[in-house]
């Protein structure tokens, strides 16, 4: 089973308590065998003052306490009290062994050392204090026994003072060393967790970027990752990702664009090569998220090329960019369709006033051709038709006039409906009278469902006759 990710020092301390509490339970179980081990020492003559009943007592007590600790551990796996219980049990074992005349010496200091694993200053202080008190009690209770074995002490109390003095000095050393070790280990673990969190954050960010790149690779026809720091390019659409070096001193285009340029429309190739010039991309993308341009592929139609900043310096200079191409032929067709709609009169399907204004604006910016002719046409009797026969008859007149005008002008120019019954036409012809005659002839032949005839008024002005006049 996968263990949970540690993301903070507090979580580390909690998880650490669980682990150490489990290990202490294992140690308590092992300590059950201290009794048989001492019994073996008695049998071999090592412990002459220790009895077998002491060995049995040690094992029975430890078995009972180990069971209690297991039950507590199951219910409170990360509780501080469960750990302290195990440490106190070990201290009690040491007291019992000391009173039973088993020489343990430095083993006393093992308990505070173990408590350092908790990385908790209060636990360390508690165990050192408890350890010192129990060492003092043990020394006092065994003073009579050890003083009787020595000739250099007149009273048991003198032996006790000597023993407690040495233990006090050793405890002070233990406190100083433990404090330093605890402080260093705490700082080390905090820094380690912070570094791990930073690494995980970086890995998460990198993964998110790669996921985005993978998604982009599915959306776009071509996706190229360009690294300006390493001077490499890598296609993200390939099954096997391979980095290719870019020689910026001799290479002006990536491998992808060297391939794409072969199918770009000839009259757009120069613009395409300028846009995709790899030596100028960083400068053009500085302080920008994206630059794009549209070109035509002679096989697939319109496509959009884009450079997207992925990573940049503090000054906004791109270090890593994504180069993409995406087919937008359908989009362009829809755009052209919408443009046609916006420039077309709904009733007559002729060009509308907006289109007329834009076309006239272009003529204001350039010289007018000698064969330029501007026609103005009004439909007569539209109000009477609307009032007497209804708007259906009026619409029929408008559409009939539009058909006559459009067929008369043909490919020589453009016809616009600029008002209710008003039309304009921009035509390039040397014979405007012929167009007027064609309009008259077609309107005379016209017949509708509601109206039998159309009457229109036509006027025109030619640039040839008014060379000094502006378009207006």
C-alpha cells in the first residue's frame, strides 16, 4: 500500500510518531527475552547476585506492558502518550534490573537517545527528567548494597552522593548533546521537506505543462517545442520524442518550417519565411504571450502559424516556446461568408450601404480611373405600391429593380442598395449610355405578380467629364 505524501513538517512529525511508536512496540517485545538472557547469564555464572525469579519477573512484566502498548498503539497510533508509555516502561525495566543487581551502566542513557527520534523537544525533556529521577531512585535504593562492597565509603549516603554526582554530570552532557542534535535534526528535516515540496511543485508544474502540450499536440496539425537555451527543437506529434539541434549561426528556420515552406502558396512564401525566421522569434515574442499569422497551403488551404511563450526570463525574453500550425480553412470560409452577409442587402442580395461606404473610402485613397462612372437609381412609385397593394408588392418592385440593375451592370461594376428605393452603382465603362439603355430595356420587359411594370430614374456622372472633381 502506497504511503501518503508528506507535504509539511507537521505531517512529518505525525507520521514519524506512528513509525517510532511501532518500532518501540517491537523493542518492547524483544525486551521480553531479557529475562531468559539474564537467566542464561546466571546459569553461566556471570550474574552471581541475580535470581531466576528476577528473570521471570522481568519477562512477565514486560509481556504485560507490551500487550498494553499494542492495544494503545492500535487505537492511538500517532499519540505522544503511547510513545511516552513505552519509554517509561523501559525506564521501569532499568530500575528493576538495577535493584536486582544487574549491572547496566550506560544503558540508562539509551532511553533519552531514543526519544530524540521523535524530533520533539518536550518529549526529550520529559524522558531526560524521568530518566534522571529514576536513576536517582535506583542509586538510593542500591546504595547500601554497593557501599558494603567498597571500603572507600564510610556510609551508604556517601556512595549515593558520589553516584548521583556522576549521573548529574552525565545527564547535563546528555541534555546539551540532545538539545543540539534535536535542533540540528529538526532544522534538517524542515529544510528537506521544504526542498521536497519545491521539487514536487516543480514536477507538478512540469507535468501540467506537459499535459497541456500533449493536449495541444492533439488539437494542432504540428506542434514544435523550441528551447532557445539549449538551441533545440522537438516535435510533440511524434511517437518518439527526439530533440534536434538548431545552429543559430547558420540556420534561420527549424526543420519543421523547412518542410512546411514547400507547400506554402508561392506569393505568400516570402512572408512565411519572414514570420518563421527562428533568429528573430525571441525579439518579436519579448513581453508577448503569442504571435500568429495566416498563410495558405496549396494542398490543405488556410492555416495559422503561432509562436506561444512557455517560459521566459524576468525581462520577458522567451527561453522556451511552442510553435504550432492549425488548419483554419473552414474558419476562413465562415469568416468570408459572414463578411459577405455583412456586406449584402438581405432583400435584394445586392451589396449594401456599408459595402458602398467602404468601397468609396478606398477610392478616396487612390487616383480615380478615367473610365470611372457613378450611377444613381431611384425606383418610382414605391410608396403608392406599398399603400395600395401592400408591402409584398413594394418588395416585388425593389427586387425586380435590383435584378434589372445587376444584369445590366454585369461584371463591369458593383450595384448597391443604399436606401429603401435608392440604388447606386460603381462601374468602369467608356459607354455609360449603353448601361442606361440596358436598364430601360430590362425594366420595360419586367412583369411581376403584383405589379405589371417598373419605373426607375437613372442618372450618372463620369470622371472623364469631371476630371477635377473628387469622388465625393
